[in-house]
């Protein structure tokens, strides 16, 4: 019973572990996505800074061009005044003025084209920033959703942790009950230890093992008086411990039983011996029949796998297995 109980607890722990493992990975994925968005935002900011520098340079060039334009306009006025008195230089000055005018037009045309290009690039950058902000908002919404799921898993984990603590408390209580029961049974049957009786605790249960010599003659299903005395003392302990279930198991050796009118084989012998012990326990009116199970094991659960006479003698036995009721534990497992 203790091994089965530990297996159930291990399954619960694995389940909790498994359940706890899934949301942590999702959170890490979201964290990576958030870090990537932050990196892209920093790159966008750096691009925007470069555009601002380029725009400043463009403004500086425009100021220089305007200054040159003013200078050219002033020079043109002076040439127009001189034109009245310097007819000889008219053609030359006129050609120079035309060249300057052409240069000015080219400069202005180039500035307009470059400015238009920069504006288009700026507009595209702003569009990209808006799209990235939209994606970032979606990521934030997903992150909030994942956080809600994480909070939900955390709440479920707290509930399961509480149930696990309840299970551990019940198991500890059960172990305490089994220890106390073993002490009571050992004390009650102390006088039969040298007659082939042993009391031990294993797998969360108390085993009372009674050799054949204490209970039955060879091949018989009638309990000897000294065996009846031991069973009655055990019944007195069980009567005041109503939360203990009782299983009586009959065991034989591997020597085939000669069939008779009352007993056919070792299976029949082991069952009938277990039933005989149950009847003695039931003579105590404080013990309810729904607590007792009678079972025959025949030769299939020996203590020692040997054909030696001493080994066969140990294998011919009756075991009374005492187990605390675990209704509270089963209720918690079912609710889980």
C-alpha cells in the first residue's frame, strides 16, 4: 500500500511539474519577441536621427544658396547700372548673367528633388514606425493574455499544492496509526511469539503471521486451542480499532494435497483455513463483517522458494493483514 501511495504522489508531482513547465516556456518566447521589438525600435530611432542630421545639412545648403542668390541679384543690379555706360561689356555681362541664372536654376531644381526624396523617405519611415507600434501593441495584448493564463496556472498550482499537503498529512497520520496498531498487536500477542507468531510492519500495513504449528494440524482446517486464544486476543485489539480493515490469507507449501471429501487441493485448504480464522474473529460482536476479507493463496506466495523441509514449514502459514481505512485520502484523490 505504501508503494502504491508513493506512486500516486509521484504522479501528482510529475503532473504539477509538467503543468508548471508549459507556461514558463511561453513566457520566455514572449520575452524574446519583446526584446526583438525593442531592438527594432532602437534601430528606427537611429535611422530617424540620421534623417534629422541630413535635413539639417540640407537647410544649411539652402541658406548658402539663398545667400548666393542675394549676392547674384545685387551683382545683376550693378551690371544693369553699368550697362548704361558700358555698352562694350554688355554682351559679356549678359552671357555671364545667363550662365549664373542657369546655375541658379539647376541648384534650385536639385534642392527641390532632394527635398522631395527626403520627404518620401521620412514618410516611409513614419509608416514603418506606425506598423511596428501596431505590432508592439498586439504583442502587449498577447503578453497580457499569457500573464492571465500564468496567473490561472499559478492559482491551480496553489490549489494542488494544498491538496498535496493534505495528502501528506493524511499519509503521515496513517503511518502513525499503523505504528500504534503494530505496538498494540505486538503487546497483545507477546505470549505467542515463541509459538510461531510474528508481527511486522511493511508497505504501510501490519502483518500478523502465524505458522501452521500454532493454528492447524497437517492438512486440517480446524484451529487448535492455542491458535484460537491468539486470534481472540487479536480480535480484542481490532474491536477497539474500527478504522482498520482486515484481510486473512491462507498459504500452503508446494506439496500436493491428497484430495479428501472435505478438502480437494491446496487452493481449497488455504481458503478454508482463512475462513476458519475469520469465523473466530467474527465471534467478537464488535467486529463488523464488512471489514474482513478471507483469501486463499495456495502455494503461490512462499516466503522461501525452496523445497527444504524448513522452508516448506515457514511457507505453511496464515497471514492477517491489517490496513487503516483511507476513505479521506480517496476522497481527496477523487476530487483531484
